[in-house]
């Protein structure tokens, strides 16, 4: 694996040279892992497990605190591990000065407090925001990443087959959710990719619903939006089920339109298509049926080391689909009076279209 | 509960007035929840579930995106909910201008990118870093918080009694860890408070060890550092066990010294004592025994809505213990050759000393 991380850093180095950067300080956890294999997670939002200094001259540093020394040494040349103490920003300033003068930082990946401490730690550095360089690489999945994603989605499909049998009247959202989590964990997932959504009845109208004590009744809709992490990679899928044998006409019509919108997008998407056009393919189906106002979010987002990553498929998206991108296709219709429908597949863009993972 | 959140905002308002702030933008998730009951977690490190604007005049705002409108309305006056779209910083700038001109933000709770977007969204605001005002309130636990912490620690103690029977040769760290997680979840915890540490043999020498495939052998040490979240509040405890009937002299001596250091701290700690003195109580035991070099971290940290919060008990800590503070007391000794010992209780500071939770 170490060669893969090194080759990613080489690609990043090319982008850094084009920007004239001597060094790039990587703080965002998924970017750090992508470039080094070191720690996919930080322990808390305000605690870093470590940072990477990618340099124009190729002598990259892994900077962390003493807790992580052993983990760092399993991955990184001992002489290029930098251990900082309590004053991380000040010490990193010193390290960065040894790497050059023009330094990029991730403005979206550091706190204002850290950026200030770094900028005021001393003279000699020209610090600039250099976001998106790694995220841009991460949009195109390499074969090793596709293999991991396929494993993660295979388990997600297996779970969704299993869960249908669990949807019986009387069982609460929270019970179903815990069952899903156990299924994932006992079949190879390291964790959930994100907090489960299991939404019964009207709760399905909330794009963001927390599983609670509401229970399945005879004849009600249940929306399930869940993902697991396998081999470091996330999966993300949604299904909307009807429990009982008498689905309402509203439900059937909304489900039918949602699936039509999804099919239109998946059949139409191909390399070179603008992102916003992918969104329009689904939106047009809803618009023709006069229900577009009930489609209240974008069509999809990238999936990889993070559940939500670049690119996004919305009416405001820039750029076009490229082979190797992995994106969700998740149209939905929401009606606060009775509930909502969402159906989500994740697809990989290939040379001649897209393939469902 | 809503009165509790309102009374916390009143206390914050006093601190804001002393600083001359017209408004304080709360972004940090635990602070947001502490002041409003709204969403303890953000969906991803780079995605906010919403922000709070606490104002000097008492007309506070809950700002979020449309996904969270329903959740917001369960807690907050409809007329004071502000829904932003894609350009959150720009829209928040407009909201803040309606609240005054001198505005505090949490420099540790916002990204550099967000702070820049807010500062450049338009004229009329004097924005300053105003960190720690909420964290300072959170250090002193209210009765309702103590009750939640007691529940969380009661489950943690119950689990630690149970887990001792699970430590049998052949079982891997990862298996034990998953068993612990299931026990917590099936007995009332909403989630783990932090990633479990279950470290066998030499792995126990790593203060940060990820449970892996290493298995328990006949006669080996096992370090378990785990916590759960119950009623929103975290617990955090560590034990070090010897599996088998022939603990080594090294193990016994290190365990004995660690427990002595912990007892010295717990018996000595009381209101008014400087934080660094609490650390010194434990450190002195190790120093007298000539093993202080193997005690490589601080003595403890606050526990509440977050596992790691203020105050911290280290040689560099400022301030003194106060009634209502909840802190861990977790001395440890680490020996890369064979493993390590840590023993962690969490205590609440009371009028005449501390009580173990």
C-alpha cells in the first residue's frame, strides 16, 4: 500500500508545483489518510491525530503527537516523523520553515484559531489557502478504491435484503436501526458510514430523521438511509418500503415517479455530462409530473473515504462527470402530511455510462 | 428542559456583556447543544447542523438549513429560526448585522474558510475571536448534568464488571471491543463516547491503541479504556487486567504504583487546589519510586458532553478545582518492552473533596 500513498503524493506535488507552493500542510483527516494511510479519524473535532507536510522537493513529513508515534512508525520513515508537544502550531511553523517559504494550508480543514497561531508563530512564511487539491484527486477512484467500495456496497445490499424481513408492525425505528448496525458490524463493517436514518410514516418526510421510539404500524411507509464502512470506504443507499399490503395511491405514485427519475438519471449519465445536467435528468421527470416542488435536495454527492465528498450533483454544480467518479443518485419526494420517498443507488462513472455499485 | 437552556444562555449573556459583545455566533456542536438542546452532533467535520446566535438583547436565533427545520421547531420559537441556503456565511452575516455590530465567533469552532467568508461577506461587523465563554460554563456541572453523568458511569461500571469474564485466552482485541460496544448499546447507551481501546500485551504501552487481531494469551496484561454516552453525557474509565494466575513482578509493581498515585490524587483533591497540584499529587508518587519517566501524559481531563473537555490536570494547567467540576484521574506507566498500566476513575469535585462517579 505504501507505494499507492507515495504515488498519490506525487500527483499532489504536480498540482502544488503548478501553484508555486513549497509545501502543503494537510490537516483534514480523510486527506491525510488518503496520502499516507495514517489515521482516518481524528479523536474529536477539536483534536488532531496529526498532520502531513507534503513538500515540493519530495521529502514529506508526518507530524503528530507522542501518542501516535508507534502508529506513525508503522507507515513512515522514522527520520521524517515530527513529534510536536503542547504548542503544535508553533512547532509546525518551525518545521514548515525548513521546507520553504510559500506554504499552503487547507482553509476548510483548519480552525481559525490554528491558522492564526500558525501565522503569528514567527516570520518567514507566506501562508495561503490551498483547498481542494487533494479533494480533486479523491474524486477519481483508483482500482484499489473501487475494489473497497464494491465490498462496502455488497454488504450494504446484503443488509437491505435482510432488513426487509425485519420491518414488522410494533418494531420501533430505534430497534430497526440497532439491528442494522449489528448486521453491518457482524458482517465485516468497521463502523457505520453515517448515523442511520430509519423513518416511519410522517418522519420519512424529514430528509434528516433520527431513529426514535415511533413504531411501524400496519400499512405504513418506512424510509431507510444507511451506510457502512468496509476496508475504509463508505457505502450509502436508501430504500423506501411499504409495510402491509395496502399502499396508498399517494405512496405508489410518489414511489413510481421517484424510481422513474432515478432511472432517467442513471440511463442518461455518462462521462463529459455536466453535473447539473445529471440533476436535470431527474428533476425533469418530477417537473413533467408537476411534483418538482417536493424534490427538495440535490441529486447526489461523491462517496469514498467520506460519505459526503466531491463532486455534488445539484443545479449549482460546476464541472462534468469523469470516469472513476463515484456518486449517489438519490431523488426523493417529501410530503409532510404523510411521509416521503427516497431511493438511492450509488454509481461509478465508466467509459460508456454508469454502473450501479 | 427548555428553561435550563434559556438559563444557560442568560449566564452566557452576562459574560458577553462584560466583553461588550452584541452577539456571539455559536458553531461548536457541544456548545450549541448545551445552550439550546439542538443537535449534539454535526453530520461530518465539514458540515454544520446549525449555529446559534446569542444576542445581548436576549432575542436569540437558531440558524440551520432546511433539513433541520422540523428538529429546530421542536425546540425553538418559529419566528427566531433562520434558515440558510447554500451561502451560509453570507446569509449569517446579514442575520448578525440585525443583531448589532460587535460579534464574537469561536475561533476554535469555525474553519478558517468560514471565518473568511463571514468577514468578507459585507461591511458593518466587527468580528472578534471569543472562545471559551461557553466552555467555562460547561466546566461546572449542574444537577441535571450530574444525574446524567451518574447514569453514564453506572453503565460503565456495570460493563467493566461484566467484561472481566470475557477476557479469556484466544479472544482478540477486536472481539472484546465489539462485545463491549454491544453491552453498552443494549443497556441504554446511545453510542460509544469514544473509540474503544482494548490493548493486549505490548499494545498496552500505546496510550492510543486500536483494537486489532492480537489475541489474549495465557498470562498477559489487557488494558481497557472505554466510555459510553447515556442521556447525552459521556463516561470514561480505564482498567488494566492480568489474564492468568501468574502476573509478572513488573506488572504487579507498576499496577501497585499506579493505584497508589491515583489514590494519592483522589484523597488529596479538593476545591481551591490548583489543577497542576492535582497532577503533582500523582506524579510525586511515581517520582519517589523513580518511575516518573514512564508517566507520559497528564493526569486527567474534564468529561461531559464531550469526552475531552475543560479543565485539564497537567503540569501546565492554570486555575483551581471548583465544586461541580468532573474530571478523570488516570495515572499510567508505559513500558514498550512489555506493556503498560493505566487506571482511570472520573470524579466530581464536591465541597469537601472529590467523589468517584
